C-alpha cells in the first residue's frame, strides 16, 4: 500500500466513524472492499432518520 492509499484508508475510517456517531444515522455499510462498488466509486451506504 502506497502513502496515498494509506491516507485514503485513514480518511475513510474517520468518515465512517463520524457518520456512525451522528444521532441521525440508522445504519452504515462499508463497501470499500467490494469490487463492484469500487468500480462505481461508492464506498459507504448510509441510512439516516428522516431520509
């Protein structure tokens, strides 16, 4: 893993933690390791109250 990939991994981890910590968040699905979703640049799916 190169430096850019390490930075991206840390950012994704931080973003996922932040989303999970919000009271509006119902669920979060991390798709970073799913090749189908990588190909369309989707890394997290989340559900929020009222959305």
